[in-house]
C-alpha cells in the first residue's frame, strides 16, 4: 500500500512538472539593431549646411531585411529645433563574413526652425557599404533627401552610420499578466540573467540664463530669453549595462512659458549609486542631443546635458525622482539650469537570475508599439483660417494590467503645410479582449501634453486628445489599428476631429520581482 502511494506521488510530481513547463510561455527572440547616423544637408539659397543626426531602432524581418522607426534632429547649421519622425525599411546583404551592403529608405515628417520644409513629408534613401566588427558595425555611402510636399530641401550627400545589435526576448501578447513562481521557471529557457531597464515620466523646468535669447523671427519687444522659465513634459528610458552603468534616451516638449514648439532629444550615459538598502538612488548623467524651436535660439541645435538626480522608493519598483542640472549649447549661447520632478518605474526583464537581486515571482507584461498616420480635419491655424493637417505618429503602450495601459505618443506633421508641428503626449487607455473569432479588440484612451509649431494654433502648447477605435489581428504580433477622436488646445483655437490608421506590433516580456 505504501509502495503504491509513493509510486502515485512520483507520477503526480512528474505530471505536475510537465504541466508547469508546458504552460510556461515560450521564450522567443527578436533580432534587431540600434543605429545612430549622420548626414550634412545642402540647404537652398546658399544657407549653411544643416547637419542632421538620427537615432533608430530596426527589427530584422529575416536574414536580410529590416524595418523600424527613427528620429532625426538638426545639430549644426542655423536650424536648431528642426526634428523629424519616420519609418525605415531596408536590406543588409553580406558580401563576405564581415563586409556587407546596406540599402534602405526612410519616410517621415517634420521640420521647424523656419526651414523651407513645406508640409513636412520627406524621403531619405541610402546605399552604404558596411563592416561588421561583431559587437558594432560601421557603414558609409550615399544618401538623398527630399522634402517633397512643397518643401525646398533636396540634396545628395555623404551618409554614415554606427549600428549596434540590440535584440530582445519576448513571449506572445496573450501571455500578458500571466504569473509564475521561480520553481515553475527554473527548468525553462527563461532561466537566464535578467536585464534592468527603467522608465521615467517627468515635468522639467528650464530656467534660461546668461545671454540666452529668442531668434530674430520671434515677435517680441526684446529678444532676451534669459530669466524666463520653460516648462517641459517628457520621458527618459534607461537600460543598464551592469549594476551601475547605464545608457539612456530622453525627450521633452514645452507646454508652458514660451510659444509652443520647443523640444529636445538626448542620448547619453550615466552612473547609478544605490544606498539605504536600495531605497535611495543617486544618478549622474551626461547626454548629447538636439533641441530648439518655439523661438529659442540654439544656433545649429546641438546641446549638452549634464545632470544629477536623486530617487526615493515609494513602493515596489516605483520611485520619486528629482533632478538638477544644465541644458546648453557647448559655447553657452543658449544656457539653462534644469529642475525636474517625476516618477520612475524599474523593471528586471528577460530572466530570473541576478547577481544583485533575489526574485520570488515573475509576471509577463504587455507592450504595444504603434505606427500610424493621423488626419486632423480643419485644423485651426495662427493666421485665423482652417486647413486639414496630416501627421505621422508613434505610440508605445505599457499594460498596467490585462486591460488598462499607460501610453506615450509623439507625432510630426507630414502633409498640410504645417511641417514644424509636433506633439509629445501621455495618458491612459483601456483595451478589451479580442472577439469575433478572436480577431477584433476595441480600445479607448485619453492623452494630453505638449504640442505646437507649424502655424497650428495651440497657444503655449497644451493639448488634450481623447480617442477610441479597433484593432484587427493580422498575426500573433501584428494588428491593423484604426481610430477616431478629438483634439483640443488649451489657450489656442485648435479644436478638431481626427481619424487615424496604422499598424501595431505587440508582445509581452518577463518581469521578475
């Protein structure tokens, strides 16, 4: 009898282990690469060349083709504040083990700083020869840029880039909010070292100092900017190389203090020091990037950003953050001190082991990356008239639970004679389970934040943007997404119905605690 019971328990244990392993979400790997590139654009009417630098992330679709998205910003010339957003597609074909050809095209929208950008739409094809050093690749070759929707910018130029492999592990989007104990995953492919990332959402304040001034085109009684405070809203994404060192991407847009239109984007690195049993963190950072717009004179647009932050744990992985630093051109032509306040969320992802932390459970969290085209109907202009405006838009959704998500969205005009218009907004949304043969889901969201430029009447730049729509499943990771909504500016006359259509790429990632 005892022997029979022992045998039954052994069989039950084996079956339980098999069941747990069978229910563990499958680990998949998406190959991809980050890219920083540079080109110097010949401007019309003998204007000084506009130096243009971009930051991109591309997914490998197969062994030889890729697609992704990226931003560009002016860092030299006279057009500080010129920014764009667009989509990438291309091929990478090896000639030898290390030598390869990279040919592709970027389509996007944007502009600013009074440049002759027309509606903002442009194409940027390139053909490069590259060399792969395994952990980094460099390419150089030819490119052509054309702001074809009524713009006067078109130029052939030298083009160079640096590419770094940046792949990630993931599971299906339907696995979001699935929870597991460590015992259930130790025999799975998720038994690997975790990677730490953090996301900061903050309000930042720039206090202009020194000889900072507005551009000559700004209609003020004086061009003096020094002493004024520019209020910004934005985000910062950090990814850790080890316990202390990290790199970051940061973007902000103005919503008060000056005429709408200022924004900045930075990349950089920093050092993280924890104390008080990891309840308190001090971070020292240094960033390089592009900024301008809203009449702020940043010359060619190249900015540096030294900063010191202190963080205090509130609960779980959520911290309150205060930062103090400087944002300036290298020659201090534009100089501002910064003071920011925000909330930061830390995630240990992709694995269940760590040299610094001990985990007790994991949960899979949902992510949606959406690229879409917006159509603003009868968008109000500063000149007192209305005209349709179109913009390209990137939105990232992070699911707080199975249905509610936090969202961040940035958009740049590409048709409708408003090339300098841009948005940076955040908010919350809700999305249903799929129905109609597991194909259709509905969503609703409310976003708000900074917007301006391109002659669109947004006052000092604060907008609110509710919308609702449908997702239609194409594959496990790809959906067709459409929506309808309304956008309203506080302090401006923009008050428009809008529609959009695009694609969403969704997945879930492992978060360990």
